[in-house]
C-alpha cells in the first residue's frame, strides 16, 4: 500500500515535535519531487494542521483570517510566513480558488525565476503546522483550569529571524498574476 501524503505530513510534523525538524522536512521532499499535485495536497494538509488551534478556539464553522491565526498584519510578515498564513486561512475557509491561486503564484514564480520560493513557503507552512501541533499537544497536557500555561504565539516559530535578518529573502508573488485558466493541482 502506498503511503498517503497526509500520513507523510503527520509523520513529518511528529518528527519536528520530537525535535528533529530536519528529518521532518526530509520526509516532505519526495512529495515536492512528485510534482504540483502532491505538493498541493501536502500544503493543504499542513494548512489543516496549522488551522487546528484556531478551529478549536473559534469553532468549526468560523471563517478564519490571518488575525484568527495569530498574525497582527500579514503585510508585516516575511513573504513565506505571509504565504503560510494566507494559504492556511484559504484552506480552512474551503476557498479552493484562493488556495490554488496562492499556490500557483509561488510555484510559478519559483520555477520561472529559479528561486527557492516554493521550498521556503513549504518550510514556513511546515513550521506553522508544527507550532500549531505543539499548541494542541500543550493544551492536551495543560494543568487543570486556573493554572496558567504559556504557549508561544502560533506564528512565532515562523517569524523568528536570525539576528534580526530576514532568513527568507524572496519577494511575495501576487496570486492575482496567476492566469485564470490555471487548473487546481
């Protein structure tokens, strides 16, 4: 039986939660290598994991936006974190047109310019999903009511910067630049 992308994603996040982020990312690489369809499924799965704490807090039918995902303003985020936040909100809201446009904007830009934009977008969303999974685990292990539990903001893991430098270094492709005829992966 073939391993499903979702199984691989959950295993990758589990590795990151155990402190082996690099192994988690290595597990995702074959999904990217398979092409756009498996990459898109992987990103949607990561987005679902990333949206889980917001779903628990705001309810399963709530419309999510970057604010409910922990971002003050997506304009202030580095492009990969901006993609991760917007893609997660689009997936959580079942907006397939927007999630597809966001994906193709990054994928096409990376391919056309020979950049690592897609890799950095995958990494940002992976880090966001790992941070969200950590929140879920922390909540499950939380002490009884009345005892404070400090959980870092959801996007903290994505937005941390080494010595104040932007570790990503790519511009934010515009999803509106994607041709309307581009198929959903």
